[in-house]
C-alpha cells in the first residue's frame, strides 16, 4: 500500500508500506507549496499522479516516478502588474484553492 501525506512543512510525502514489520518507508518527498496543502489526491486511475492544492493559491501536479512531469499552476508574482495598474497586490490575488473535484 501507498500513503500520501501533507503537513506543516508544506511538503507532500509518499510512503510505501513494504517493510516486513509493516512500517512505512519514505518513497518520495516533494516540496513547492509555500503554505500547507489543503487537499491532496491521486488523480484518476493512474497511481503515479498526485494533485495538490493549498492556501498558497497554487495547484500542483506531482508524478511519483518522474520529476520532469511535475507541474505548477499558480498566479505567480503580481507585484509588477499591481504597480502598473496602480492597485494593491491583494486586489489582484486569486483566492486560495481549498478543494477540487
């Protein structure tokens, strides 16, 4: 069995339960969220793809087998745009991603 965890360290960890005594071992560790993830799920029937979202307003896709398949969808830096539009950064920020289907 495989377990995916997220915690206050803002990391997504994949644990594999393959030890003779039943204890898990850390299989993969993914960082990237700047705030703790609020939702972590496997995607579809593919057991190697993990989706995560969090209070940092980012939506991420992690592959448990290939780092080059990792992807982030976020608003990015908005300081320049706010300055250009002469508005506060907070007015341009999207809300945090709390859930996804």
